[in-house]
């Protein structure tokens, strides 16, 4: 049964896209987002007084609203145990418990689960001191990859061209505290050649239903240059993952991980995001996230042709296979609408190192009038009602078309109508010929 009142936790463009999708679905009466953002008000009631990390306040809000379902967007409240608190309160929740969210919260745990489940990853190991880490790094060919074990906002990965660069990354994380506690333990991995892809599944303890594949671009600059970010854009579908390949990914990656987590007594219920490298030897897992991706979600919500709220509620109660059958879903792929989407991130000046706040924004309604979706992220309003930047990734502009080329044209035509000082966006999202191959992160 479709939940009537849904509480979405988070404030970014990902949560805006989820609210937009849920608000359009038959049977959904009210969508509330806590804290939400100023561009969401056309699709959700917002509660800016309740922070996404205030677990007590969120549980109280869910009770106050008599929410039929709580959807947890960001990783931090998942790792902190919000789902556990909601389950204890008898409130239905889409999102894994803290123990299950460790798939994202600890890259070392992710490697352990994948090894036990027989899921292929890059060769690598975890370390919490510099000397053994350097010994292992010296045995790997250059380049190599150094990752903070814990949550680092999508910026805890260093691709090191030389052993000297790797040493600087290792010492900066373990001894220098560059990523705080998240980097006191690190994972060192071999560098993989290929193209990255994102495969996200709606899961209960035993069933995984896959959304279309998408491709995110983490690097700040065109051609995958510059520092890692939280994500500068995404597109779907992919030219190198067809339906048969996506089904194989679900069978060889998502299902074994679900089975291994259940065997450990920590069943996973929520969105299981597999970040993949498509190598000459097949897909390899780079990481798992325990939630929908950002900006992949902004590209995927317009393509989904199934009732998201109903599926989330069913996943929370281990009824996903029954719900899928009731919808006529055959196999493991969720139905999608024809066409393509391209999502382009507009970031504040100084992003990612020192993003600015307070710059006035013009042209949002012009972009929407041009036929694009605009999902708000790091922005706010002044007392006179004018939107301004609030640091980080300010918004995502999404264009649709019969193919990726046309979708990119529409996304960029709309994005060019939005103006604020120092606005930064890549110009090659959805234009694969312009993007470098093989980043191994």
C-alpha cells in the first residue's frame, strides 16, 4: 500500500528530487522534508528547524506528523543510527541500520563483506599506521589509490601518480588528520582502468530491484580533471551497460552482498549503491553507498516508471518481491520511461575547498520555463526573498531528451540561464567523448 504521509530527511538536491518524485505519485498525500531547502516548497512542506543530524528531533517529528514512512537521504544520519531509532519507535523507515550502513561508513568493512561474498574489487588493504601502509603501497604499481576509511563527503579519495604522492596522502590522513577520524584508518588499492558507473538498487533483506545505470563525474573540471567533489553531474542511460549487463551486475554484486549481510545478522534494507569500474575483466566494485547517490538520483527520478513510495514502504517491511509482482515487474530491473536525462551541478565559487555563501542567484525560474528540472541544494533566501548561495553544490539542473546528446543540450541551455558570482559547472556531462577514461577512485 502506498504511504500517504512521507517524511524525507535531508536538504540537498538528491532529497529535492526524491520529494519531487513522491509528490507526483498517486496515493501520496503529503511529503515533508526536514530540514529541506527553499526550492522544495512546490513539492514538499519543509521543516528547516529540524537538522538532518538531530536524531531525537527527527523521531519526534515523525511521530508528530504520523508519518507512514521516513526516507533517509544523507549518509551521516544513517551511520549515526537514525534508522535504528525509528525502528525502535515503531516507525517504518527506508534506510539501513547503522550496522548495515557500515558498508558505506567503513571502506575496510565494505572490502571484508565483498571478499566474503565473492564480489570483485580492486586489490587492496586497510591500515591505521604509516609504516605497513607504505610497505604495501610500495608493492603496488603506480598509480595507486588512497582512501579515507570513513565518511569524507565524497572527497576522501586520492589518486596518486607516484609513490611519493601516495606517501603524502597516507601521512596526511593518518598523521596529519586531514579527514579527521574518517582518515585515521585508510584503504590502499590498486588503480583500475576503465569507466565508472553507478548501479543503485532498492533492497529489502533478500531482494534487489535495480534502477537504471547512471554515470557520475566526481572531478571538478572537464575531462575528469582537478580535485574530487561530491559530484558535478550525471547522466542516464549508459551506452556501455544495457539491460542484460545491468541484470548481471545485480546478480553478481547486489544479491551476493545482500545475502552476506543477512548471514551476518545485519540485513540491508534501503538503497544499495554500487560504485563500479567497468574494466576489461568485467565490473569491479570501487565502493558501496548505503543510500541514493547525488547527483545520480537527480538524473534517475525522472526516468523511473514505478511507484517509488510503494516500493520503499515494501522494502522497509521485507515485502519487496511481493510488491514488485503486484506491479507486474518481471526480473530484477525496475521499469523506466523512454529517453535520457542529464543532470548538471552548479557549484559555488571556491568549491570544493572554500565554497562561498551569500551570492545572489538569478534565473532559476527561467531555467524551469525552458523545460528543465531545477533541484535545490546549498542555497537559502535573504529577508527580501531573493535566493543566494550557501556554499557547496548550489543546485542541479536536469534536462531530458530522446537521447543523451539532446538531454545534455537542454540541460546546458537551461543551466546557462542561471547566474551567480563564480558559478562553476562542467561542460562535458553527458558528452562522453570529452571525458577521460579510467580514474580508479
